[in-house]
């Protein structure tokens, strides 16, 4: 499942100014995968996007990837 983690990390690093502060953690359960994205508080808006568009797009991609493996994927954007 690390390809989902890699996708989130790569996307976040492309968007933020402080790339070294990007931290992605993947917690896998029986039916759910939780991906936690931590960024510098100054870069939080860049990852979320206007009206949450970037975060919503990432969630849509992860959801589609999760359907392939019959799991629900949740993206949590944290400070």
C-alpha cells in the first residue's frame, strides 16, 4: 500500500515551501487505510487548496485506488 503513501508525499512536497516538514504516515486496518499528512502550519493552505479542492482531489484519487484493493482510504491533513 505504500504507493498511496508515496502519491500523497510526492504531491505534498510539490506544493509546499518546506519540503523537509512533510511527513506522511500510513495506518492500515482490516477494511480501512488512514493516511495522515503533516505539513508545516505555514504550508497548510497550499495542501488544502482553495475551498479544499486539492485535498478533495487527493481524497478522490485515494478512494479510487482503495476500491481496487477493497479498502476504504481516509486522508487526514494535520498540522
